C-alpha cells in the first residue's frame, strides 16, 4: 500500500515539474500496477465476506470479474474524457 502512494506522488510530481513524458508514464504505470493489486485484494476480501449467503456463493465469480476489470474500465473512461481514442 505504501509503495503505491510513493509512485502516485512521484507521478504527480513528475507531471507538475514537467519532466520527460516517458518518466511521467513510467511512474504512473507503476502506480496503476500496485493499485490494481490492491483492488484485487479488496475484491477477494469482499467476496470472502459475502460467501455467507448461499445466493452469492454461486455468483462470487461474477463479482470477481466485474471488480477485476475495474482498473481497465477507469483508465478507459478517463482516456475517453480526454479524447485519447488511440489509448482506449
């Protein structure tokens, strides 16, 4: 968790200090990787706690698939907002 905040801060600092675009991309890319692992862990914890209900026991895979792709969905929506069709 701590390392993701380090890369988020460094990525933002690189953008504000107008560093090379490669550095900005690389630092933000590392931040997204660690945040995606954090989201995966949180999803597994939510599903493990919801398994008490018999109905959701069968549908836990659906929740995992939805939340497992959340990071890609967020990046795609932000890229669409900024008109980056090629990134999407």
